[in-house]
């Protein structure tokens, strides 16, 4: 949808689809769980800070999972932490989205072979919407990941998919 | 200030029954102490006015991997016999000298006396040694896992013959 400011010559009614309106509302205020794990969390904090300004996409850290829409898994997920993350994820209200940030969270990364304590990919525990590669990813990469998630939400539908 | 050799001589004079040798394998010399005497030796080192070891810099455990290796078909192996070691690095901040102690225990019965009553900091170091290598510290106030999940029952991950479990609470591990 984008910005509609000063696009109309007179005050009028805007016609749109309910689906588009809902999707637009959802993707424009993705509140994230205030949650960080490892070095990726430092990049995530840099993304939230004034220079990259996550807030311009409507991303605000919320202290409670019950008020949040997305969770960014930013760092190495140990087996011990995975059970806690699952619990946080279950506390979030639907619709909820997951961004997996960095190699560790995507696939175990450097711990792929010898990490006895690391989950080899966050998607073994909770469903992931967007994977952001990098070790750690630059803030631009995380922003790109968020834009991809917004694109995904923009194309969501209220209609049940037909089973093929 | 004293050298490791001088401290060794003092300990040898104090405990002629069981302090006889120094381990020379590593770069540093390490005084060998029996597992069930480490607490009294450390108490002596901490309180003797010529030594005054007031700080435990590091307590580390080691799998010596010197037992009989029983290989299995899938490439994994298990050790039969052999030893585990605990290494203590002590420092006196007043007299500015250091010493290294080493305790060697059999793999089947890795029991070592706790030194957490002398240096509080040993509490967590010993819990980590228990968590990773599986050293049992006798008289420890709270010997449970510190890094791995509390209910971890698949063994001690830094042992050389450790095998990862297939699943942990429904999460595929390897």
C-alpha cells in the first residue's frame, strides 16, 4: 500500500480490500519480543538504535511476549535455551512470526559438527518465517530480512487454501 | 616469594607419606596430590604464613584418554580404564607466587575432595568440572550441573568417548 499522503485531490472515500487493510496494519507495526541471545543480539540492538532505526518499520521491543508479534532469534540456541524459547513462542498471541538471525540460529553455524550443546537450526524447535544469513549479519541484512517478512505478510490471505 | 620447586620441598617435608613426585609432562611442573588429601594440603597452603595461597586462579579437569580403547562399528569408541585429572592453579596475592597441583583419579571412580570450603570460588569451578568431565567432588555443598540442562542424563560432554543422544526433550540433537 505504501504512503497515501497527498495522493488525492479532494477528501474522499478510499476503497480497499479488508485483506489488504488487515495485512497493511499487521506489517506496519511488528512489535518484537525484547529478547537477545548472543553476538547477533548486539547487531540487533544496533539495528534498533538511532542509526538504523528499526522503529521506522514499526518494530518496537516489547518486554512481554504476550504483547509481541515477532521474535528475532538472535544468536546461538543451546538445548537448554531452546526449551525456554519454545515456551516464549507459545506465550505469543497469533498471528506471530519468527526471524532466525545468523548462522547459529539458521543451522548451528560454527557448532554444526562439534557443538554437543547447540540446536542445529531453530526450525527444529519452532517454525521460522525468514532466515537472515551472516555471522553476525549486518544491520542492513536484518532490515532486509524484516522487509522480506513484511512482503510475506502483505501476501497473506484470509481465505483458506484449497487442499491439493 | 617462592618457586614451585621450593614449595614442593616444603610440601614434601610436611606430607612425606604421599607427596613425592611432580608431574613433568606439561610445560608447567605440577605437584601430584592424592584425591582424598587435596583438602588438607590446600588448607595448609592457604594458612601457612610462608605460603598464604589466598586465591584459586583456576580449577580445570582433563580427560587423559589413556585407557584401553574399545572401538565400535559406527566409528565411536569407549575407554576402559584410564584416568581423569583435576589441575589446580593457586596464587598468593600477598607473597606473589604461584603453584600448580594435580590430582589423578581412575575413570571408574573419579572422586576428589572438594576445596570449596577453602576458596568459595571453587564451588562453581567444581560444578563445571563435574558437568563437563564428570568428576565427583566429595563434601561439595551443591554438586549439580551448571551449564548443561539440570536433567541432562546423556553423560559428560567433554569426555573423549562422549556420544551425543539422538533427542533432547523432542529436539533432534545431532
